[in-house]
């Protein structure tokens, strides 16, 4: 009888989340929620959705696709930047899980951060294909060989989730730093054989607040959920810009 | 950013250690420059320090230099983008080549110094 009782006993987990209402609170605080851990496939985002749907509807956070593509649900999970749709409760249970907004960004409310700084920086590197002269559509597509795609493929996997900014102590100490994702995306387009915008991006990425601010902590590449290596992009850009500056004819397109 | 951010993760801690190692190495190299200048005045002007404290400091600097050089050379595989016959050279090959060149350079410098000493 006792065995039957324990077998049917509901498995539960404690989620501690940041709560912050700028109209009422002076500073963020943690609030605990004890929720059912219904099945092994539950992720931290499911837990937050459970809290919002059944316990406390005022909890605010961003999310969208729930499949690691949109990059909206990045938060600090037990102090590490993670996509909450990709952080399984089973990896933390039975210990409590602390969910906080991404560090190094201002908090708007609860788990929602202000991403304006990132958006401005992203736009400043012009992460799109730039042509010196646009060809008419009738001229056909810009063809690429598989090897040319491989040059930039990994950098194109970035989903702008900002986990790398939360992991970067350089950005945390000096938010004028352009940051890992913006530089990785700049490199993605600079390596693209269809692109001709290198000289438009160079003034942004080669300035002191660009690649030269990075001291190669490398944590950006560790936390990236898509396997992008922003640290590699930054160091390679350092080498490229140095060679362009020092080699004869190095500044050619 | 709290002042203890670098104690939050092992990776951060190792990064700060890597950066810190440059400081004692710089001090040791300044001393070396001073010694070279002194040696320029002939044997009379050259009096290398023989204290235990300096030997300990030198051993620590050697450990730091090895750690710093090792991390630097490992990163070469990340930074360098080398192609041979239009094919990218794997990072591991670049790193192993770097360590090989490092060992070779150390041997050559060691041989030259021993040669001079004889």
C-alpha cells in the first residue's frame, strides 16, 4: 500500500524566477514556485508556461517557437545563459532551478530584457548582402560552390539569441563593445562570395570597440546553442584586419 | 558586473589566470633586459642574482610562461585559416605544427646558449 502511494506521488520541482516590476520594485527579487514535473521531456520553458498558465499569470518572459530556432527564450538557468526551450528539467531535478534574465542587459520586467543595444549593434554591421551594383533579377542568381558556402556556413547559424552577450565578461564590463554575435554575423557576410560590403563593415568591426576590445575569453562559443564560434570569427577578423593594414596591397577588395 | 565575476565559472577563472600570467613574465623579462645591459659592461658588471627567492620566482615565471604559451598556441588553431591546395588545414594540424615549431625553437635557443657557455 505504501509502495503504491509513493509510486503515484507526484514528482515536483522548484523553480525560482526573477520578479521585477519597475513601478513597484526597487530591485529584482527571486520568487519560488513548486510545480509538477510531469514528464521527462519537460524543459524550463514548459515550467515557466505552467507557472504563467496555472500559478501566476503576471510572470513576464519572451518565447516563441519552443524549438531552438527563434532565439527568444534565452535566460540565465542556474547562472548559465541558455535557451530555456533547450534546458531539460531532468538535468537539474531534484535540485531547484534558478531562472533569471540574461545578464549584462537592463531588465524591463521579470525575465524580459531590453535588447535595444544589441539591435543597434547588429544593424551597425549591416548583416545583409551588399552589392556595389545591384543586378537586375533577370540576370539570374548569384551562384556559389559548396566550398564557398562552407566558408561562412557556421556563422550563418546565429539566431540572435544574445546568450553570447550574457556570457561575455568584456561586454559586461564595457557595453560599448560591439559583441560576439554582431561580429560573427559581420564575418558571415564578409566571407560570402556574393557580398561586396567589406569596406562598409570594416570601420565598425575594426574600431577599438569592435574586434580589438575582445580579449578572447571564449565563453561566447561555449554557450552558443547553435554551435556558432563567435570567438573564432573575432580572432580571424583581427588577423584579417591586421594583414590588410600591414601587407602591401592588403587593403584591396 | 560584480567584482567576483571571474570566480563564477572555471572558464572565467582560467581566462583571468591566463591574462595574469603576463604580469610576472613582464617583470622577469624586464630583469633580463637589465641583466643583458649589465653584461654589456663585461664580466665585472654582470652579477646574476643567486637568492632562493629569485630562483622560486623564476620557476613560477617558467610555469606561467609555459601555461601562457600553451594556451596561445592552442588558440592558433582557432585563429588561423590556412588552405593547402584549396582545402582548409584542420585546426589540430595547425596546433600540432605550432607546438612542433615551439619545441624546435626551444631546442635551437638551448643549443645556442649551451654552445656559448662552453
